[in-house]
């Protein structure tokens, strides 16, 4: 082969390189095409349900992980899974020789959300990578359930099933680029990078975490400026079902230094429509800090990353930088207080951390930006808020700062009626952003006056 040309000895036939690549692709597909992949996947799942590895076409080199932990043959899901659930999606990628399952499986009377990725070589299964999500799994601090496990919601809003006509299918490279734009947008904290439809939804372990405001400033590409993420590590985007218009992406979210939110390892199913991301469904888990994830080449055994790659040391504090930080936090408070008194939900959202937690008297903590925005939205529908703060102490320690002080807040009913006023003390924690700005990360206050519901 010279310069993309092949010359055969017998006929001296000259074939363009594109024809050669097409022929090679056809030969590869002939090794295990879509029906072949589906048959192997179905046989594998049936064998798992029967607890019988001999019923699956497993290669001698078969390797199996569950949430990045190596599992001996016959253990793990081979013992625990008793059936397939209401949501069953099968995706096939003849180009890479992979097949996958996304949906619900059962372990006795327990529902589990799962992704299972298989690799097929010579019509035998060499790899099985399982992502399994249980109700009791570790996850976000204070969340119920912590892992966002919600198979009932997944059953109500599952990934649609479709077959895209051949003439309407996107090139494989284009589909990969669309999904990579999502991870690029996250790591650059810029939603405009993401090739997604306005209002695109994201379902984390069945729970919809977008669309609470009709997709306005609350879709799969919004809020990335303050998203609590240092980087997307171990990114793998190599599974494309062109017929279904679906791409599987995998990786690990590494949080910002000092964050109490654990990293999460995810499998994300991207539903692509008209050249953009329409919706995302996930099966993801929150590994402990000691677990090497994802534990698959080329990222086998080298995660978690060394501390120095994920946590930048705080810059030394000088008198001038300390005064600058105090001034920046004071200016931030002016903007935040104005947003409260203006009833500006979008401004409040932009000024809070993605994992913002508010602790108010008489109720459970509000975990996450979305929960805070929803609660404040309900308050502003009923009342106009007039609030004042008097900071009494501000302490800065590297990339974190806290402030305590006193406040008064009045709720003026929009439908008429008496104004309710409370006063009390507050304690807030701020987090420095990579660009040097500050956002509010935690907000706690008490109530020394009559009961009320001010926006905080």
C-alpha cells in the first residue's frame, strides 16, 4: 500500500483508500454485526439472571467490574440479579465491537439502576463493566436518597426507543464531537461550548435534575460557570449507536479543592437529535477516596489522582491580598443582597455554588442550588422581601471564607395582609472561584423574632 493506494499483483487494480477503509469496516462488521451483538448481549443478560456464567459466550480473557471493583466469575451480579426491570434499553456499536444495557434490574424485591457495557471479540465477550445504583448507596451529603436513585421516575421518563433512517444518521465522528462538547463545556465552565438543545434535560440515576423552571436557565448546559468541578478525569467516549442516535460517555467528576461533595464516576447516555444533545440519562456512583476508578484501560489503577493534581495549594496571604479579599466579599454581599431584595432568582442562582446548602430554622437543609432556587421561587411568588445585613466578623482562610453577623428580613405579602419581620444571626461560608471571584457556598441563620420565611 503506497499513499493510500493498493496494487494487486494479479490484476494491478488500483483501489482508492476510501474504498479500502469501507471494505475493512464491512469486514469488521461481518465479524459481529448488530444482530450478532444483540444476540450475545441478550444471552449474557439471560445467563446473569439465571446465575449461570456457562450460559454466556464468555472469552477466556473475560474481565468483570462492578462500580470499578474487580469481581470473580460467578460472584456479584451473577448471584444478586434476579430479573430485568421495566426499563430495558439495548445499544449496539458494531464499529467498536461493543454492546450495552441501560435500565433497571432487580435484586429480589429491590430495584437497581444499571449500565452494563460489554466488549465482544471473535464473537466472545471479553469485558463487562457494570455501573450499579442502589437506594442506600453513598452519594451527596444530606440528599435523600444520597445517590439520586429513582427507578420510578426513570420508568416514567425512560430514554425513547427509535431507529433513525440511514439517510438521516449523523457521522460517527460528529456524534463523538457533540458529546465531547458537553465535557468541554463543563471543564471550561462555559455552557456556550455545549452543542445542546435549549431545555435539554439530565436524569441522574432516574431523578431529573433540570427543567424545574421549564428549561429556562436550567437545562443540561446551564449553570456551568459555578459548577463544582475541577476537571472531568478519565474521559471515555467510544461507544456510538448510530442507528439509535445514542452515545455513551464515561468519566469521573473531580470536585473543586476544599469541596465536601464527593467525586462521582458516571456512565451517561446522550440522546442526540438534529445535531445536538436533547437529553442525558445516567447511571453513576460515588466512590470512596481510596477506590481506583474507573479501573479500565487506559485509566486502570491510576485514579484517584495524586493530591497535587486535584488540589492547588492556597496562595500565601499578604496584607494587601487580604484587604482585597475583604473588599471582594463586601462587594459580593452588595450584589447578593440586591438580588434578594429585587426578587432576582437568576442573579441569586449565579452567585451561589452548585452544591450550595441553606440551613433555616424549622425545616430540613436545602441541598444544592436547584433546591434553593425552587424554594426562593415559591417565596417570591407570595411575598416581596426586604432584607438587611450587618456583618460582624469575616475570616478568610485560603480559598474559603466565613462571615457572621445579624440581619432583619421582612416579608410583604403580594396579596395584601400584614408584613412579617424577623431578626437573628447568620453564618455564611464563601468559596473562591478559579477566576478569583467569590460565591456563597453555605448559609445558616436563626430566628430571634416571630416565625417567617425570608429568602436567604
